[in-house]
């Protein structure tokens, strides 16, 4: 990854946000965290690797990562950086639909 930047205004919101860039012919380091993460591909096409499966996510599309889901983002372009915006949040224990309301 060539750059990470947090958005400081999100400290008052129920989620964090950031953008990052992956240089041409590079990959992000392997990552795994307790947050859910929704990522929008703003520039280039991403190849997102989760559990050994690689999925092409084209510019203008999004991908959702589950809590504790190990992932790597690949940029296969030889000449264009990959630009991604991510919003992330912690799972809410006791939320509707998680089985705790039964």
C-alpha cells in the first residue's frame, strides 16, 4: 500500500472511514480485524482475496468484509494505482438478527 489516511471527522459518527491506494502491480499487506468493512473501488479494478478465493471488483463497485475475515487487495494494473474508500464499524452485540433476541 502506498498511503493510508484516516478521516478525522468520523470520530463523532458510529463508524470510521479512510482511503488507501495500492500501487501498480502491488498488493496490500494481509489484514484481519474485528470491524466490518465496506469498501468502494474509486479508481482502477481490485482483486480481493478472501479465504484463498480471488474476486474481481471493478471500479464503481463495492465489497463487504466480515468481522475477522482475513483479506488482501491486489492491483494487477501495470500503470494505474488502485484507489479505495472504506467505512468500518464494530459488530453490535445484541443487534436484531444476531440470534440474541430469540
